C-alpha cells in the first residue's frame, strides 16, 4: 500500500506541470496581411486597407469605400533541441516543428463617411510541437497543440478631422491537445502515454484610437483584452504498467476530471506612421503584453468515489512568467504608382527567465526580420506578398523532474519560423 501511495504522489507531480505548462502559447502579430512586410511596425497606425478592422478599428474611418482583405499565410517552423544531460537518456527529438497553414479575412463596410463596420476572422496565438518517441524530454512533453481562432465585429467612428475611435467584440475559441510519455519505472516495462484533449470559448474585446495631428502623420493606440479559457477533461492513460495503474486507481487520478484555467494576455500597442515624402514612409511600434497574469495557472483534480465521497486536491502552478515588451521599426517605399516595397525589424522580450523556463514551454526573446511588396493590379485590387524570419532564441533549460521524469538539461539549437504572407485587398 505504501508503494502505491508513493506511486500516486509521483503520478500527481507528473500531471501538474505537464498540463499547466501547456497553457503558454506563442503570440502571433502576423495574420497574412501587408503588415507582415514591416514586421508589423505601424500596425495600429497604417490604416490603409481592410486589415485595420482588427489591427485598429478606429483606422477604418480612413477607408473611403468598402473593402475586403484575404490573407493566406503558411508558417514553417524549425524547432530542434540539443540535449546536454538526461537522466533516462534519449535523443534530441528530431524537428518538433513543421508546416502550419494560417491566415485571416477582414471586411469593412462603409456605412457613411464617418461610420464604418468591420469583421475579422483569424488567429493571434498558438503553439504546436511534436517530438519523436525516443527524445530525452519525452516524460515532460512528447506532443502538444494549442490552437486559437477568433471572430471579431467592430465599429469605427470619425469624431472630427483629426480624431477617430473604434472598438470591437471577439468570440475566441481555444483547443488544447497534449500527450506525454508515462515512465513505467515501477514495472520496468515500456513507456505508456498520457493524453488530454479539451476546448473552450470566451468573449474578449478590443478598442483603438487614431490621431492625425498633421497630413501624413498618424498615431494609433490599441488595447486587446485578456481572454480566459477553462479546460475540462478526463485524461486517458494508455499503456500504464500494473503498479502505476494501481497507483492511479488508488489516488483517483485514473478517473478524475481535470480542470485548469489560463489567460491569454492583454496587450497595449502604440504605433506611429509618418510620410517623409510622397514615396517614403516610416513607422514604429511600442507594445506591452501582460504575460505575468498568464503564468499563474490553477489546476484542480476532482474525483467522486462509488460511495459519493469527493477527493479534490487543488494546487496552483506558477510558471514565473513576466510581462513582455515589444518594439518594431519599418519603412515602405513606393517605386512607381503601382509597385511598393517594405522592410521591418521587431523585438520581443522573453516572458520567462532562464532559471524558470520549462521544456514544455521553451519561450525566449524573439527577433523578426521582414521584407514585403505590393502591386496595384487595378485601382480597386491590390496584391501583396511578404516574408518574415523569426528567430525565437535558444531557450536554455535546466529542470529537475523526480523519479518519473528525471532531470533534463539543454537548449534549442534551432527555434526559427519562416512566415510567407500572400494577400489581396479588394475595394468595392
């Protein structure tokens, strides 16, 4: 019995970090729009096409007619871990990244000169990795997908010649799918697998202001609210050995409903756009994201026995996240009346210190380098393409995981994202 109790306690320590750390994802400024070509510099002040419906709804008042923006954005990620030390051995896990199709759709309806209605569908946060079955960190995480999508409806209103305001409401959907290997150390057998899949929806909102103090100069300020997602599911345990299975049954974890919450961070973005000449424009961003709230994750395990008694151990896992800062600079140059090119650079600080980082979520600082171009095929139709390379850092990890997970030390030798944006803006 004491051996079963010890096994149940170690199983509980396995489940807590494995599920809670999945809660952190990757913020995406990129939505397949022309903003990708400047590393999103000036995204809250550019206000030149239908993409402003979400980037800054106040900017819709600058559009003189209804517009539709369609963006297609494949992302290829190269994520490879370099193992320095692992208690239970294993390899580097191969390339945990791959190809992910993303994009967005935005529509602005010009109700009047001063009043605009906008609708946007897309995604701004997600994470997906898949290591092979023999990698050194398989007892921390083997595969995880955290996907979000949203639909946003917004209004923009011109108060006077130099001030516009806007705001919107979003329906946000999140889906979580995580798999972690189970170490049958008590039985000496092959690994099992713990799986969890759940989804939830919540309501968020955004607001923006656009100020035009002089011709060719614009300043935009936007706020995106936090979104709270709650996941409920009974984890499935596949291939657990007899002793580990007995421990899970004895503790109630084998049939427990797991509930945990996390918060998509709120964001504040200040952007500026200035036309140096008829052909050359420069832009810049300064942003803040509230990741510190996101790092405090509640986890509860509720089990009801046949006799009606309820066992509900509760804990709170602090991922020690911290707020992040974003800066970006960019430029756009018109080559002739139809062709224009752009370039940009952006920096985001790390949401976690090296000493607190988990391999389940190896986030680090980010550098973005971007190039783009646009071509006015007709007065009512513009085509665009952009490429962005994101260097997401080395994310060193040094973790102690106990008897079921072991210790793991290493860093990402590659954590890069190649983003291609293709877009079309149609005026009608």
